[in-house]
C-alpha cells in the first residue's frame, strides 16, 4: 500500500521518525560520554537548561514545564543528578517549599567534558554539513522540527524575574 499522505516527503519523514526512535531509546540511557560520571541525555538537558538560565532562579516545577518533562520525571532526574553531586538544591528565604536547583562545580566540570566529547564524536559531522547550508534554510529546517514537536497547549508564559536569596538544603552548608 502506498502512503500518499507523505507526498514527496517520504524520505524526510522516514529519517525524522528513525531519529526520534533512536533518540527515545538513548534518552535515559546513561553513558560516560567522555566524563568521570555516567550521564544520560535527559540529565544533560537539565544541566544545560540550568546553566543557560541560572539568573532566573526558577523553581523545579517551572523548569520541568519549560523542558516538557512531567514533574515526577523531573524530580527523579534531579534526584539522580544530586546523588552524583552534579546539582545542589536551595530554597528561597521566604518559602522552604520553593526549591531552586543549581549546577555544582562538579556538574560544571562534567558538563564541560561532556560538551567537548559530544562535539567531537557526534556533532562535528552535523556542524560540517550545516556550515554549508544558508542560514535561512537552516532556520526553516529548525521550524520544521519545532512544528513536528507541537503537542499539548504549547503555552510557555514568561515569568517575571526577581531577586531571591537562596539557602542550601543541606544541613551544614559550606558556603552559599
């Protein structure tokens, strides 16, 4: 049976589906990726988000929502990262239930090692190809990926930024 709904996009759709399936299989699998600690892509995504958005002091629920991860799965990821000493938890001065997570110094070092490894072993070929593609076409391809991911309500409201004082969750915190 010929699948006409794909029109002339069969080649692209097949590769998109194959990529999604392989990534889904690897997403939670821990590997060393050139680091001293085994880590999964899911865990790396949490670290990357935290590093890029440190100044926002978002609580765990906000981060889970932004990453598109259920609160329970996000809590599990954070717990694993905390056990590996890659994250530290804090609470805000006025609300001990408002948990803020930060990447630890060990987490920063592991992420730097991971980044170097992943670029060399996974992304260098991709970057070689994308460097030959005009930027507007690359943006269009990114739009295709974004459209393919649409699910749920898609709402990601920007939250008002404000300064908060963080207090370590640990019983005897060294320095804050």
